[in-house]
């Protein structure tokens, strides 16, 4: 419930409220960190890349 006492608590990696990591191996990252690293390489806006990194996106070489 977005209007509840805690506000919107829905987790969505593309909104920056989820991180991936390993305490055992000492690393972590967010989609924003990955997008910022690769946006220039792929010549795409950071926000667009974030949305492409998470969700129903597929690569099909024959239709590219």
C-alpha cells in the first residue's frame, strides 16, 4: 500500500532500491552502478540502460 505508514515498499531493481552482492566474497552492485559503467561503451542513456538491464528484454541476432 503506497499510502500506508511505510510508503511504497515495493522492491524494483530498476528504481535503485535493490542491490546484488556477496558478503562472503566482498562485492556488491546496483543496476545504476552497472549502467553508469557501460552507458558510454554502448552509447545509451544511463536511465534507458537501467530499464534494459531488468525486465522482459531479449536479444535475437536475426532481428537486430
